[in-house]
C-alpha cells in the first residue's frame, strides 16, 4: 500500500481535460483548484483495499465517484459558470463529487463518511 502521494484516481484526467477547456473559455476567476478528500487516517486503506468485503458501499469510493460522474460534474460546472464565476462553479462540482463519494463509502456512519471535505485553493 503506497502513501497518499502514490494514489492515482482514475477518471480525473478526463475531468481535468474538460475543466481546462472550460478555463480557456471562461477564465479562472480567483480559484485555481478544488480538492475533494477524506481526512481520516484509515481512509486511504479502505479506499485501496480491493480484498475487503463491504456490506454497504464500495472500495475506491472516491475514484468511482469521479469516474461515474465526470460528465455530470463538467456539465454542472459549465452551467454554473453561466450564472457565476469559474471558481465557484468548480467548487460546486467538487461538492457534487464529495456527495457521490460519501454515498459510496463502505460505512453508513462514522468518521470516514463525516471526514469528507471540499476545499478551494485561491490564487
């Protein structure tokens, strides 16, 4: 099991490609990046353990939330840009991914699901 920096979330490249196109069309505003994460010390292990059985939820919950919702997030960001700035629209896209990932966490309650957060990185 690698460190957090060794984890690659599948589906992000396609989503980033769509966001770069939107940035070119609409500008960046004051927000450059949005990070969706889970803050427990065991979240990475639950996410990456492909052998574990989960009666509810799934492993790779963040990765699957991105992959399954990439088009939906990109469209939501694009719609949001039309009524607000790019940074806020991108933040709302991050919140959509966070919500979908929380639905997939392997526990119905507890620290892991509650540790999800979406943060904006300002320029």
